[in-house]
């Protein structure tokens, strides 16, 4: 009876630009029987910005995990591929890209799915917070714009009526007129100090 094999997981810290899961499976299947594969896709906003600038429209992946049916094979592959060219021939598209692989000891696929689900929830929450913050900033900006328009309308009406804009429209309070002979604030204190310094002053 054939002994049951224990699966092993290889972690890919980065995925060659625009390489798809089918290509990953094709490459790793050459070394042994592969199981499940998961590649983390880029943020939708990043892809939309790239497409808007006329860049590559394909889905881009950031990191990934490859399950091999035999953990011994997985460990051997991870050690052999790390820091080696993705494709050996110089004419190949991924020749200048290097593998960054690591064998995840004692890691099961169930642990991985829990981790992915948690990180996905964190990213969704972060996006919601960013969207909410952007909406608040946009609302505050529009309020400032409306206030600016209202102030410009006031100034325009004042100018048409021949009223000085600086004195009438922008000043929010009236200054109190000082009567003739009324002592200015602080003058009594200054006179007292001067008399102490200059005794002959009357």
C-alpha cells in the first residue's frame, strides 16, 4: 500500500509582472504534482490607474502560494528555484525576473486560507475608511467653494453700490472711536514707569 504523502506549501514573495496562475501551475508541475494555487491580486484601483495611463490591461499579482502534493518535493523546489531566473532562455519574456521562493514549514492550506481571509477583510475595511475620508474632504472642499462664491457675490454687490470693499464687506466688527482728551489704554502705566526712571519728569 502506497504511503500517504503530506502536502507542502511554497511561498512566492513576488510574482513576475502579469504572470497568470495557469503559467505558475505549468512551471511547477514540471517538478512534481501540484495542488492548490493562490495568487494575491493587486488592488482594483491600481489596475484602473494603470489602464487609464495606457498601461498593460492584464491582471497583476503581488504574491502567491503553491501547494505541492509532497512536502519533500516542495522543500526541494523552494531551495532550488530561489534567486534563479524564472525562464532560462534569454529570448523568453520572464528571463530577467528571479524567483523568490520559500518553503513554509508546518504550514497547512487551512492556515493559509484563514490568513488570506483576515487580510482581505482588513484591506476592505481600510478601503472603506479611505473612501469615507475622501468623501468628508470633498464635502468640506465644496462647502469652502460655496462660501467663497457667496463672499465674492457680496463684494461684487458692494462695489456696484460704491462701497469700499475692505471697510464694508471684509470688516466684521466696528472700531470704537476714541474721544478727544480721553486717555489711551496703557498710557497711565507708561507715564508712571517713566517717572520712576526719570525723576525730573513732570
